[in-house]
C-alpha cells in the first residue's frame, strides 16, 4: 500500500514537472520569436533609413556636382569609395593603436 502511494505521488510529480517544462519551453519559444521579429524589424528600419539617407545624399551630391566635377553615380563606384574609406579608417586606427602601444 505504501509503495503504491509513493509511486502515485512520483507519477503526479513527474507529470507536473513535465507540464512546467512544456510551459517554460513555450514561453521561451514566444520570447525567441518576439526577439527575432524585433531584430528583423530593426534591421528593416535601419535599411529604410539608409536608403532614404543615401537617396538624400545622392540628391545632394547631384546638386553639388553641377558646380564641381561630375562623377558617375552608380552603385559600384559608391561601394568602391566606401571600401577605400573603410580601409583607410582601419589603417588609421591601427597606426594610432601602434603609436599608443609604443609610447605607453
């Protein structure tokens, strides 16, 4: 009789534990989905801002280029220019770090 009661309590405990684990898993999935959706939305917002910014910059560039030298306005040239600027920034940063390490 005593073994059956212990077994019954053990089964009920395991069942309750399983239910708690299932609820925790569902909550985790909902949080993950919400977080992922927020990240996707933030990325979309950032891309939209960059597109608006780049279109504004290209309009500004077109108006300024009438007074100065005309330059082709295609994506490949812009990417090349940005890549060169990025490389120059990395180079400047590396040189600054070397200078700081050398004198500190």
